[in-house]
C-alpha cells in the first residue's frame, strides 16, 4: 500500500464515518474502483476507525467529561442533581446498547467479515441506508431529550448498531434515524449515536490489536498518514453533520447513498 493510497482511504474514512453514508461501504467500494488496488484488510480499516474515534472523542469532549463526572461520588460544586442523574442514566444506556452490539457482533463476526468481500452486497445495503435516512426526515414528533431516554431506546439502538456492522448500513445513519423515529430530538439522537460509537470502535480496535502489530515496518509511514487523514477529516465531517442535521435533515445523504449504490452496481455490471 502506497502513501497516497493510505491518505485517500484515510480521507474517505474520515469523511464517511461521521456522515450517515457508511464508511465501511466506501472502504469496500472505492478500492474496487481503483485498478490494481490491493485491499489492505480489516486491520487497516480498524486503524482508520481509530483515527475517527479520536475525532469523535475530541468533538464530544464536553459531553464525555460530563458523563465521567456524573459517575464520581458527591454532588460537586455547581452540579445540577437532575442533570447528573440524566448523565448517569445516559451512561447506563450506552453500556446496555454496547453490550448488545458486542455480544451479537462476536457471535456473527466471521459472517460479517465475509460480507466485506462483496462489492455488490455493500452497494445494495446503501439503498437500505438511504431509505432509513429519507424515512427519518418524515418524522415530525421528535421532542424527547437525553433525560427522556429509557431502557427501550438503549435496546433498540444497540440492536440497530449491530445491524450496522454490515458494510453499506451506516452506523451513524441507522442509529440516528431510529433515534429520531423514537421521538428523540435530532441533535440528541446524533450525540447519543456518536457517544455509542466510542466503545463500539474501541472494542473493534482491541479485538484487532494483534493484527495491527503484524504490519511490516515499511508500511508505518503510510499507516500513520492514513490515521492522521482520518482523524482530521473526521472532525471536520462531524462539524458539517451537526450543522446540517437541523437545517437540511438527512435526506441529502439518502440521495447520495442511492447515487453511489446505483453507480457501483452499474459499473460492476459493465465490468
């Protein structure tokens, strides 16, 4: 893998992981469009996810700090007891949703990884992502905030995140869409989605840490460049998504998913 290829994939990951267009789909489809490109494998994908994880943590640093502070004993100076209780419940919902995703993901790990070999399946899954995004914009009763979240929300979003392990099903797009469909405010659904991504991506990195150690030393510059590209573009993509989510909704991303899915199937059919 060349430095240029690593940077391109890093940018693709950074742009598409926060945006609801399935980064896994792009990491499968883009290499298929480049003649002679050798797929670097799941371990490199995980490294790029680690770059976007850094972007998410930095972007949500205030929310993460509040959640961690809520777990500390005592009220703390200037702490609203109601807000602290809401944050503690939020931590519980994240733990429950992550547990569901982790258990099911481990059970079907091999089957899911085999799906990354099929460009056609990935393209078809983009159509499903587009439908979810378009559908979420039709929901009008979304006024629930983080303090209104409950156990059923955690279970539903945990299961949805599990389905999003399939390449082409956007993790952020599906969890945000289902959060909105359950009446959550758009920004609340988005923030919970990305808080939920932190343990999910962190767990994937831990599971693949042994593979990361096997990369040849000569590939380290390319790996580092891909990681940095994913981190920087990931942060910029997060800012773009949160700027758009209340103004334009998610429908523009639905049309994008349908366009990329259609173009991929046409190109593969012609090839």
